[in-house]
């Protein structure tokens, strides 16, 4: 199966990055969201990223215009009808994703592969919302998408080998390195990462260290490029909480209990970089 038309559901931080990578690899891309303002903002971010590439001498003006010319902006999910491959990159909310997949299943042609960028929700549960579970797969990109090389690929219990191989090959076409994970809550990346972030928040909550000291210890002592609290702000504290709740509900193990301070910040609307305030101010 040859992938020519690629659709992305969601034009936010992850969605516009995925759209940029797909268009840069030569695919025709449909980037859709719930309103024109969101789609426009996502498209503007792609323009900004590409301009940065020009400024650094990595791409030409002609290449930038070619990439942008391959992206179709949309506010109607039915525009995905002719897509060969779809990535859903909506907010990490189970019911929202279920609704999107039901609509995609009704809209997209029968041989279209439907993938999800979920960072924690089991693929099998998403696949069960459709009549094509063999064509449902997890394609978990890392943030920021144009820079980060990893794509975590997760097949559900019903995902076919053909779907897996097409997704693996597509990841390599994007210039990424795929890694396979089994379908458990959090997969590999967030089953390891999020409890570490959650524990760093507990350290702050219990007064073990200040935010700067916690991040400094992890950067200089463990050679992490970014401290866990700063990373949580980059990811979004609402997303961190949603993932921890998925882990806690999925495993029923107290080690995955979200820190009360994390919940308090989310309830206050302090979500990190996207709101200008989280563990740090921006």
C-alpha cells in the first residue's frame, strides 16, 4: 500500500509538528481542527519552524514553499475521506478520542489506516470503537516533533502485520527511528517517564528541594537535557495528569497515584508553557 495522502486530526503542538514532518517527506497533508483559528495558528507555527530552517541554512525558500503547498487546512473531518493514513493528535482525553475514531471510521475509505498519537490510552480500547480494528495502531511522536527522532509504535491485539509494517516504513520515511511497544497503559516512554516526573513533583510537594534544585540534580547528576519539572511544563501539566490517571486506573497500583500538587496546578489552570505558568513562569 502506497501512502500519498496523509491526514492529521488536531493542529496543536503535536498535530502541526506531525503535519510538517509528513509534508516535508513529500506527502500531501490534510490538517484539520475544530475551527479556522486553531488551524491557522498551527499553520503559522509550521511557517515559523520552516523559516527557522532557512535562517540556519538547512532548507531553501523554495523548499519551504513546497512544504507549505502540500498542506491543506481544514475544519471538517470529512475532508479526510480520501486519506490513505490518518494520525489523530487531539487532546489526551479518552472520550474525545473515541468520538473521533468513530467519525473517522464512518468517513475514511476502508483501506485507510487510522493511527493515534495517544501517549497512554490502550490502542485496543480505541480500536474497539471502529469496524476496522486490524487497521488501528498507535503512532506516538515525541515533542517537538520536527526535532525528536523517536516514534513509538504500538499495535493493539487486533492490529495486522501489514498495518504495523506500513506504519514502521512510514516512520522511517519521515526520517524517524521507530521503536515497538506492547499495548499497556503508558507503553514504554510514559510508563517510565511520567512516574519520574510525578516523583519530582512529590519532591517539590514535600519540600525535599526547590524546583531549580530538583531540575539541576537531574540535569547535572543524571545527564538529562532538561529537568523533570521544566519538562512537565513543556509537555503540559494537564497531559501529565491525564497520563498518570491512565496509569493509575490501568494498573491499580498506588505508585502511579498522581501527586496532589500536580492536580492542584491543573485545577488552577497552571498548565505550563501553553498557559504561561506552571512550575515556572513563561
